[in-house]
């Protein structure tokens, strides 16, 4: 039976796999690159007086970065969860070999 910690780690692994799949999606990669290119081109074409428009383009680029960072954070958390589960499994196996009660 899984304890709450193990259940939480397994949920983190599931979320990590889903986040990785999203980040690896060719369609998402294409959409992100398109947005970035469009916003950069728009930014470059603005006139000196168009401060608000440049700010909007800047924040659009930042939002895309934040979305990617949030997804990458889930992937990283999943790697840590996998490591934690491996260590727990190794500890249990070691305890069984030595006859230590769990």
C-alpha cells in the first residue's frame, strides 16, 4: 500500500510526464516561436512614441517565457520525485535484505 508521500511523488511524476509531452509538442513549439517572432517584429517596427505598444509586446514575450518556465518546473519536480522514489525503493530493498523492520 502506498503512503501519502509516495502517492504525492507518483502524482508529480504524472504531471512531469504531461508537462514534458506539452513542451515536446511540435505544435506548441511552432506556436511559441511564431508568437515570439511576431512580437519581436512588432517591437522593432514601433515608433519611438509607441511606448505602450512596446510594453505590451514585451509582456507578451514574458508571458510565453513564464508558461515555458512553469511547465519546465513540473518536469524538474518530476525528476526529483523519481529520484526520491528510487531512493525509497532502494532503502526498502536494503531493509529487507538486512531483516530490518519497516
